[in-house]
């Protein structure tokens, strides 16, 4: 045999031929190849057992053993193989992105992608991930519903830009209205207050389209329009659920609730002028009820 050969073949009693290496060959110092071998070497270098890794990552031990041995066919899918390998890498302190790339490379060579009907997500804690996803899904659905309601009532996005016109109360045709006496001249100022009699969505804004209030008011909740607001206006889905007062005195309702209203002015002067124009006197501290016991609406 030639010089430099450091291995011999021996046949032990009753055994097969075995090659004995004297420790000076190339394999004695070459680094481990493949992601599974690298993970195993890192685990052994850290003095950890396969059970320790299973406890840290919550990944079944049999799956970790399959990853170390490169037996990816024993795992549920290629996605699980990559996700488990990344969790393993983080547990032993090596680059998980590099390990994931090597696992994908081996999978592309050894086996085609398998199509399975299981959730696709990388898990570090499989027992806790599905419930967390369900919770996030519910939160997203709730946010979408809130945004949809705000867009419907606060913009013309779904209604072609045509503002909703306040409906004229049909009872006006049959309710006799006395000839108006000399109406007092409405004053320019005054405190306008809106009180919800039931849950109702409102948006209040000024002439520059700056939002002053955007919310769903609860029953009994009150909002005072800032006295210095520049020509305040309102959008409301159920105008009949708002009690409107000027300086503490009730004024006619903004609508009968059959349709939403939009761009209706609610300054003190505008509300008092609406009452005067509709034949209803400007509000006094004690408004006079009609025969039915309610103040008739004063929309035109």
C-alpha cells in the first residue's frame, strides 16, 4: 500500500470488516454539514439534550429528532419543517434564517412540496397559536364594522354624494297652525345642547369640515356645541333620538327618524330661524305643547 495511509482494515472475531481511523483524517476536523447536523452540534456544544430543546420550544421530541436526521417526510408539511427548524435554531443560539434557508434548499432537492389541508403558520408554541389567531380575527372584524358605519354616516362614499334630505313630517298637512304673530328676532348667540334619548351615532363639524364630535352617544348623554364654533353642522342617523335645546329651551327636532340627515346647521341662530320659518315661535323656557302633547316638527 502507498505511504500516508492512516487507516487499516480489521476483522474482529466473529464480526465484519471495520475501518479504524487514527484521528488524523480530514473528517476529524471538518464542520458538520446540513441543517440537522448543525443543530445537533450546537445542542451538544451547549450541553443540552433533545428533551431540553423540546421543553424550550414546545415541539414534540420526535419532530426534533426528525429534523436532526433530515427526515422531513416525517413532519406534517414543509412549512412545519421550516418553522420547527427555526425555533430549534433560536433555542440553541444560532442563525435561524440561515437554518430555514438550508432546510428549504434540502426540501427542494429531496421532496416536492406536499399539499395538505392544515393551517399554514410558523409556530414556536403550537398549543397556543390557534386561539391567539381567532382572537385577532375577531378584533379585525369588529374594527371593519366600526369603520364601515363611520364611512356610511360620515361620508358620501357609499351614497353617490347625494346628501340625505330631512323628511317633512306628514302630520303638518293635518295639524292646524295659527297665523304667526310678530316673531321675535332670533339672537345670533346662544348655547346649543344635544341630548341623546337613545343610543345614536352623530358627527358634528364646522364650516372648515373640522370634526367637533364623532361617536355613538349613549342614552342620556349630552353634548354642548362650542359657542365659538364656525357655522356648526351635524350628520345623524336617527335625528328623532336627539333632544335639541338653545339656552336650555327645547327647539323642534332635527328630523322624524325615518331617514338620516346630513349637513344640517345647528348654530343657535340657525335653529331659532328654523323655528321661526316653520311657523313655530322661537323657543321659550316653557314651550307650548300641541293637542297631542308634543311639539310638532318644523321642517320645510
